[in-house]
C-alpha cells in the first residue's frame, strides 16, 4: 500500500502483539500504534480510490469506443473534425422529444429501405481500371491489396461497377 511500507507493517504488528500479550505500552508507543493504524487505513483508502478511478476510466473508455464505433458505422470517419463537433453539439442540444422523433424517423427509414446483402468481396481487373472506377471502389470502402481490391458490399452493386471496366467480382 502506498505510504505504508513493510517496516511500518512490521512495527504495527509488533506493537499489536505487545498489546495483545498484555504488555503495557508507553504513551509514545500507544501514540505510535494509533498513528500506524491511521496510516494503514489511509493507505487502504487511497488504494480503493485508485481502483475506483481505474474502474471509472474503463467505463468512460468503453463508452468512447461505443460512440466511436457508431460514428464509424455511419461512415463519419472521413468527415472533418469541426463538422463532427458541430453535428454532435446539435444533437446534444435537442430536447428528449426531438431526439425520440429523430430516432423514430431513422427507424422508419431503415424499415423502408430493403436490406442489401453485404459480404466480403474481391474485385480484380485484367488491366488497370480508370480513375473513375478506382475512386468509386475507394468510396465504397474497398482497398487495394497489390493485386486486387478487397472490401465489403452488395455483390450486385459492386459487380455493376466493376463490369464497366471488365472487372471480376469474387466472394471471399
């Protein structure tokens, strides 16, 4: 324990043993015993506070990861920081009624939009595709691996894009 070392622990044990064995402590030893007990309690309290601070930080970190994951899933990772801050400030300023209405609109929009199958894909080309095709693949989150483009998406959508330049789409 911080602030309460091994020597203090040994001295506390010795004084406590003397007291229990019936040996009368001097006034100075009695005062020392009280001080050592207080130091031990203070050290235990400091250790508990430190553990509490670590637990709080872990909860905060989990919440940050959760919020960051939501922002990433919404594909906000390319947005400028000031635009994100402004958007978050706008959301924070909303009343609970406005927040609920917004959430309901988004749920309705999600229901109305049919779910597209999303799978791991690999797109390859016999010849280098034009810049328009590579830009379109990059915008969809595909990355060049040195031989082909890898990413996640709707096979129908990606196939239509790749076929414009003679590309082949494979499920990975």
